[in-house]
């Protein structure tokens, strides 16, 4: 889609004005093309240009000589004033002016530098960052465990045939499009080398538990190939950083974590495949009492926003070769459905959809726990300690209960909400009733589904259900 830019330059003869115009045209050529008007203000009102006939002759020649671009220049008349319209198409090759590359996305004009410039030049030459070949590394240097993980997951997903998985590592890499001639691509080294950081700085995952934004309690780093990282990060999160609330259905132990495991797994894998590894900053996962952040550096397609991510969109991975291998292993979905899948999993789990914060060069996803699933530093469920807040007790208790039981049941619920490890002896004292009666009331409350016992008589706790 063409973008319109208007400049109110009554005279185009000065070199300063022409320099500005060349920068604007170069941004368009490096992006999706656009239209530049000379003789209009930003609000669309017309101020006109002087000596339009001479400008119609000079502009095409100067743009061609300075930028190597062929542009369409038209003279139009509005409100009796001359306006020059310059139309520039997207150029397949990068266009610079005095060694600088500029790019326009939406209303933003960017001077490309560092990794952004590198990625731009690669895209213009038909390559992606992860498809660039690396020297001084070969197939024999790659890691057996990483290939074993891929074989295991690819068989499980069914996205590669058994015959494919019988291929040699060399032939498998060829089939996965991870070779450039006889050389390994960056993607191959990231995916299957035991120490990809030898070539690509920051290619690991950092995890930390935070009491507050400034109070880091403990942390871990997961190094190795992306196959190893994908295999271990989720296990580490769910064994050390997130602790499940334990309950029992008869003799069946039920573990309920604050965030759905499949959704977090999908989010971590998306961060790995979209990571801008050229920046040298690792994927970072920050765990708090009530939330979990996953952040990674990335390069978004032009004009994409957080709203674009949440809507139906094309699959445009920053590292397509890595994404293809993750897909073949069954780690991710294709067709841009990853975020939709994460949101649906959160809804089914009963928590809010994740929130996205999108910056020009990075993205952060936040999972928020329900109020009843806040995890403290010790990995304990804080709602289990003090019970649900502002709980409305049943207005009507079972009619079959003896007259005094509803009053006692409400006292029990209030007591459990204050101390979920309260003993029967303490309940006897508080309710001023005997041991047998307390046990009968507790048993009936469990049968009716008002409370439940989690864990053994010693060391367990009570939980309010309704």
C-alpha cells in the first residue's frame, strides 16, 4: 500500500530541500513504496510550488543521478496552485544516500543501524539471518543428544516419516534445508551444536525469580543447542520456579499450576524461533508471585503492532529455518496460529489471556495468575494459606442437616479461611462441640463439596471449594 507524504516547499531549487526529498524517496524505495507531494502541507492543504515547469525537468534527473531510482513525476493543479506528485515503487535492492540507509514504517522514519541494518540488507538480498553459512564448523561437530531429541519429538509429532529419521545427520540437515552447499547455516549450529555461543553470543535462556522488579531472588541459565533449550526450559520452570497446588480426587493426586503448561511452552518456543540472535541478548523469563514474563528481541514485519499479533495473521518467522525445524519436531504450530493457541489455552484454563508489550525491537508477553493462584518465593500457594478473599458463604445449607450445623459449618469455613491447617482439636475448642460431632460436620461438608482435605491428616491442609 502506497504511503502519502506532503511537503510545503514553495521553492524546490535549494539543495537543502532536494536533500530532504531524496531521503524521503529513499525511505519509500527501501520499504513498500509511496507517494510524495511537494506543494502540500501536512494537513493536506495546498500551498503550491514555484517554477513547476523547471522542477518537472530537474526532479527525475536528480533522483536518478543521486539514488539510481526511476520515479514517476506528475504535475497536478489544486485550488489554482501547482502541486508536484512523485510516485516511487519499492526497490528490490537497498538504496542509500551518502552511505546511510533509511526506512519508513507507517509514520515512523528510521535510520537503519547495527543489527537492524544487517537484517534489512539480508532481506533485500533474499536471505534471512539464520540462513547465512558459518565457517570452521561441520556436521561432525554437532551434538548427538540434540539430534536424539529431534528424532524423539519428530516421531511423536508424526511430521516426519520414519524413513526420514533413518537418514544420516548430513542428509537430515539437507532435508531440513539447514545446509548452504556443504556449509552449515547459522540455524543448523543454533539447533544442533552443543555450544552455539562460540559463534552466536547470547544464544541461551535466562530465568529468574523476582520478589519485586529490583529484588532478584535466584536465577538459572539454560545453555546448549536450541533442541536442548526447548527440552529443558519448561521442565525447569515447572519443577523449580512454579509449584502446583495439590489436591486429591479420591486417591488420585491432582496438580494445578498457576499457568497452563502448554501455553507457556508455546510462548517459550515462539520466543526462541523469533529471537533476533544478532543482538547478543538472551531470551529472558521473569517469574513473580503472580505473573510470568517472557521477553525476546525481535524484528517485526513492517507496520505490525500488538493488535496485528492478536488477530489472524500470516506466519512470518524472523528465523524461518529454525521455525521449520521446530515445526517438524512438533514444537510449534504453523500458519501464525501460535498466539491464538496460547490465548485459547489460557481461556480453557480459567486465566486471562496474556498481555503483549510490543516495542520496535523487542516483545514481552505476560501471563497473569488468578488471585487464588498466587505463588510465593517458597513455591507455596498463598491462597491456600489464608483462603479465598471476600468469599460469599452459601445462603442455604442442606435441609437434612441438624439445626445447629449450618452455623457451625460457617464457623468452620471462616476458621479455615484464616488458617487452612487448623486441627480438629482447635475446631472442637472454637466451636465448643465434641470430637465426634466436628468430624461428622467436616465429613458432611466434604461430601456436599464445600471443603476438601488436601494431603495427609498430618502435614496436609483444608481447602474451601464453594
